[in-house]
C-alpha cells in the first residue's frame, strides 16, 4: 500500500507520513458485531477479518456447493484495506488506528477529513459519535487535539473553532444554531466551498467541545426505521478549524491553518429492506441520491490517470467534500459493514466502493503563511494600533452616553424626580424585551411553516410521480395485447420488475403519501395559527412600546430592532420563494414527461383507429379526412399550427393565446411555461392540496385523462392576500413595518378541472425534426416530406378500387405516419428535456456498482445520459427484431431495441444502455411495449426518472 501509512516498529498503531504532495486516501474497515435482531433472523457471520490484520473476506451466503455449475466458481470476495477492525475492536482501538493518525498532521497545518461510510445500520454513528460512556472518533479526536495543544502552552498560541451542520433532504442546517434558516453553499474566487452564515464557535476546552457536540447531535435528524432504530436521516459534518502561531514573535511570524472535517454520513438504504414509506422514503431517496453522487465522484477520482470529469455539483454533500476527495486534504474513510448474511448485498457494495476509494489521490500541502516585518513596518503597525485604541475609546464613551439615556442607569438620574417616571421607563424596558421575544417567536413560526411546506412539496411531488407510474403502466397495458402479457399472480408477486408490482407499489405509496399529506396539513394549520397569533402580538406590542418610547434614542433603537426583524423575515420569504420555484420547475418537468406519454398514447390510438377504419372499410366523412390530412401534413412538415390557424382560427387562438393570435413558432406550451415562470414568483407561504377524489379518479381508470399544461395560476391561488402590515405606529416608525406575508394555495381542484378541459391540440410542434426509420428495406433519413396520404373515404378512388396493392400501400403509409409522429414527438421531448433537465440518473434505492459505473460512463463520455424511446410498429415487416433505429442529432448511436415486455419498471430503473458491443440488439431503455406486442401498433414511451 502507498497510502501514507507507516508502521512505527510495532510500538503502536501505524503513523501517517507527512510529505507534501500526492497522497492516497486511507481506507479503514470496521465490521461491527452482530445485533440481536440479526441473530434472531437466523443470519450467519459472513464477514471475517484475516491475514495481516488488513484483509476482509466476505462470503456469499447463497453459495451452493451442490450446484455443479457453481462449485468451482467461488464467490468468496477478498478486500485489502489499510486497517481492518472487527467485532472485537473497541472504540479506542478503532480511533487509535484511524483518526488519531491524522492528528499530528493537522497540528502541522495539513487539512484532514475522516468520514464514515456504509449502509444503514452498519455502525457509522456508533464509530463517529459513540455513546456517552463509550465516545467515538469525534470526541476522542478533539480530546487529543486539546491534549496536544496543551503541550505547547507558553510557546504557541492556538485558536480552535468549530461548526457543525447537517444535510437533510438537500437542505443545510446549522446544528449549533438549529433555529436559524437553511444555509446556502457558496464558492469563493479560489473555488473553495463555503457555507454562508454557518456559525463558528470558539472552543477552549474539550468539555466545551463535548457540550457543543451534544447540542448539535440533539438537533440532528434521527428517526427509527425498520433497518435501524436510531437511523440518522442526514449527513452530519463537524468542521474544526485550528489556527496557530508562535507566542514569541520575531521579525517573522508563521501562521498555520488547518481544517479537520469529521463526517457521519447517512446510510444508503434499499427501499425493500427498510420498508420505508412516506417521509422516511423521501428522506431515503435524498440520502441515496447524494450517496450515488458521492459514489460517482469516488469512481471518477479513482480512475487511473484521474482523467475523468468529477461531477461534484450533483449534491451538496459532494460539493462540501470536494476538497476532502480531490483537493488539499489527507482523507481517511472508515467503511462500515454488518457481518450478517442478510446484509450481504449492502456489505459487498460498501466494500466495493471502499476498495475503489483506495485509489483516490489528494494533493496535500501545508497551510502556512509567513509574515515578515521590517522595523519601519513595525512602527507603522504600532501607530495603527494606537489609532485603533483611540477610536475604540471614543466609541466606548459614546456608547456609555447612549446607555445612560436609554437604559437602567437613567433610573439613578430619575431618582428623586418621580417614581411614576421610573415605573414608566421600567415598563418600557420590559416591553422592549417582550417585543424581541415576540419577533423571535414570529420568525420561528415562519421557519417552521417553511419546513412543513417543503415537506408538503416533497410529498406532492412524490404523489404525482407515483401517479405517473400508474398512468404509464396503464397506458402500456392499453397498448399491449393482454393475452400475451398474462402472468399468474405468483409470477407477479415474484417479478419485482413487473409493471403490476410497480403499479401496486405506487398505489400503496399514494395511500401513505395521502396520510402524510394529511398530517402535514394539520401541522400546517396549527403552525399558521401560531404564526398569525405571533404576528398580531408583535403588532400590538409595537404599538404599545412606541407610545412609551419618548426619546429619539429609544425610537431609533426600536427602529433598528424592527428593521433587523424584517430583514430576517425577508430572508425566510426569499427561501420560501426559491423552494416554490424549484418545486414549480420540478412539477413542470414532470408535466412535460406526462404529456409526452399522453401524446404517444394518442398517436397509438389514431393509428389503431385508422387501421380499424381501413380494415372494415368504414366510410369516413370528408371533414374527418381533411383533419387527418392536416395531421399527416404536420407529421411530415410540421405545418399543423399554421394550417390550423386558417382551418379554425378560433380553436387555435383559444388553445394557445387566450384569444390572441399565437406568436409561438415552436412548442407553444413551452413558451407558455417560460412566461409563467417569469410571473409566478410571487408566492410566499404556500399550502398544498393533493388532488381530490375527482381528480384522482383516473388512477383507477384504464385510460388517460385529457391532458393540459397547468399554469401557475392553476396551481397557486391566493387565498389570503392579507396586506395587513404591522400597523404603522409613531411617526419615526411609519416605515418600520412588518411586511405582509401572502399566502397561496396549491390548488389541485382547479388544476384538475383545467386538466379535464383537454388540450389535444395545445402542444403540437411546428418544428421539424430529423427522423430516421428503419422499415426493413426502406430507410428514410432526414427531414421527411412524404405527401399526406389519401385516406380511402367514400369518395376516394383508393377506397372504391382498392386492389390488394393499393391497400398495402395505404396501410404502409399509415403505419409510417403514425410511427413517425410518435418518434418525432418523442425525439422533440427528449431533446427539450435533455436541455432543460440535465443528466437523468435513477436514484436506485441502493447504490450498486453496476448502475453507478454506468452513470459514470455517461459522464465520462461528456454526454448526458440518453433517454431513449421505444417504438414498435406491427405491420411493417422487418428483418430482425422489428426495431426502429434513431439517428437524430442528439443520439448519434444507433440504439436498437429488443424490448421485452415490462422487463423493468422505467420509474425505478436506470437510464443507460446495458447492451454488449457486438450485439446487433444493443439494449436501450426497455420498457413499455414488448416485442410480442407488435401487432398493437406504434407505442412511444418516455422514461420518467425517479428524480422528477
Ligand atoms: N461496533 C459496535 N459495537 C456495538 N454495537 C454497535 C457497533 N456498531 C453499531 N452498533 C449498534 O448497531 C446499531 C446501528 O448502528 P448505527 O446507528 O451506528 O448505524 P449507522 O450506520 O449510523 O446507521 P444509519 O445510517 O441508519 O444512521 C446501533 O444500535 C449501534 O449501537
């Protein structure tokens, strides 16, 4: 190993070398003891520490010695790490062989990071925090840090500060000031990530540090789950800054800085294992997503030559860990696993990632600043300091003067004058205290409201995503012949990828989410009331206090107080606005995808209806035929919008522009969204309602409801435009008002009504798109301009004299058109969404090597993951697999499909190609229609990733 560990002659644990330059990440592994629950479940011990104390052997519990095929294929896995500790190792041993090694380095001025990694319940928090009687790495490291510092007493001057934050559902909270608002990450000019507004507290003794740690841990989000009774639902980051300099300053002064990060990550979890639902499930999705981003960074960084692009921006966790993983830091990863056979998959994943992390190299350098002084500079410094002392004296005198006019000392002056005056001032001071408290209460209530709102937004988003899962599967069922798809109930139960299972899961999830929504709405009502009460109380107090304050100083003080309060409120309002906008964007992304599904279904229906008309020789009225010709023309030339204008201006105008002629040349609904985005920023405190029974009706239907793009006006209706300011009181305070907070409602009732109005023409594009189809021998490429076909109406010669050849031609043309329509629209959506949404990675409930490396592969190619479209067309004979190939400019790869019916659930699977290089049937996202569904006509499906 070249990780920087060195044996110190058997005298103790190995120590870290301290060279400046490249250094590999040190990886330790801790196997915790079996828990009672695991033993009760009959789990066996499959993780063993062997050899030179640094090897872990993991046995596959499913190894079958009786199976001749597998007999020679041992699935025993061996991993070598820098340090390995098993169930016998106590907290002190683990600390001594891991984090302690970094301490001397930190005191030398090197940055360091220790982070605990592993699946949920693997023992990360136990290692990092420990228990009161058996503290973990965080406490022990800080304790020893102070012991070391003490050794230099009288020689060196140290300043130790600490901050403690958690990342919960992608929101950053200050654990040392839990009542403050969520914090934002900022990147300074040097690319260093800072958490704006994070409190940094000076710590002087280990006890103080311990107090702060306890305080922070109490504020941390921890909830019981099935997998762990004390599961951490957030990533906790403890940052310790150490600054030191010599006490006896000479003409040179050397200042050393070092940052020590200690991180307890939340554990990855498999939805099936944790059986989390509702809020826990949303937390789990956030945790998995950020760990997936971390896994991707580890993969990219551990590549030989380190040439891959490392995407730190995917999550707040990876942004914070940027320096620790790829920058100036000595980094130690403690991978945690359970020895139980029931956690084999989780342990294998953790060990695989830990194994990769060994190859990450950071570039370590000492953070030292040399300050040299010349005599002339000394003189200048002394003069500056004198000036400063003088200035501070003046400020102190001034403050004392102010205090005597505003505070208690004034009582002495009042002394003999009047007791009533004294009482009046006393009362004024009390009122001032009350108003501060009431402002604080109002801020806290508003903050709590914001937290509930973000929870509600998450719940609603999950709800709508699950609705899409159901709709998607329903539409696929509609498009596929049932007899080919019939599965026994046993098969369905075992087939976790089956759409039926996905649908059942989604329905169960909807029920849980509804309950969660109910709970949150109740909480919201109470919180809103509390907020209103505190608002009224502040207003009342402000009026009262203003009357009591009769000097300019007092009024000025009150004005500053109120301004400060308003500033805090504004910050929260801005945060609320950001969350609302984020949600609105997410919501629209989801809508686009749903519309795309819907439109694909319409194409299928049109195709099948035309086929029916043709096969049964049904007479078609002329106006229907004309409409169909318009449809065909649109597919070929993208002219539908223009033609419809002349064909039926009223219809087009009503659909697009509220009666005005539409100026939109491309997707009208997209430009509509852009406009709405610009005007939808006014929502503040929002309350949300899930779709009511009426609007949910279609979940149980077998067809999709008519679809329409919802505007923000549909979604958010102001229910309380209460512009009641804190009543302006006193002349000086006329401007010091508590700005109104407007409330709006997420209006699903209205939204669903709008939905049912329909929007069938509303989003047909006039943009032309290159389409390439592989219809057996015939291959059209580029901008297709085949003339609109003559559909055999009663007057059509084709209908009257339809010879076998004519019929074949007509059918073929129809099939081409329907398929092209589906393909073209799907391509357009793909293109738009790729631009708008960025990489599509599924947040598979657990990070697997397979999916993350594929996700990585997509990044490495500099290409965004492709969302591909499956189109099946029945009637056209094709040489192999009846596959269409797409060669549009976005997807240069020809990606042929061999889609097996409902092979996996697109909502829970990963968007990447799994096919082998040589295979003619490279697999793309396979979902929706199946190869045995070909008779059902064209079906275009678009993947909705879990993220949306
Ligand atoms: N080395 C150990 N010795 C004894 N008990 C342990 C050890 N490691 C973990 N445990 C116990 O196992 C349980 C789960 O541990 P812990 O909460 O630390 O897991 P975790 O990895 O932090 O989980 P999560 O990611 O869900 O927060 C706890 O009850 C803890 O006390």
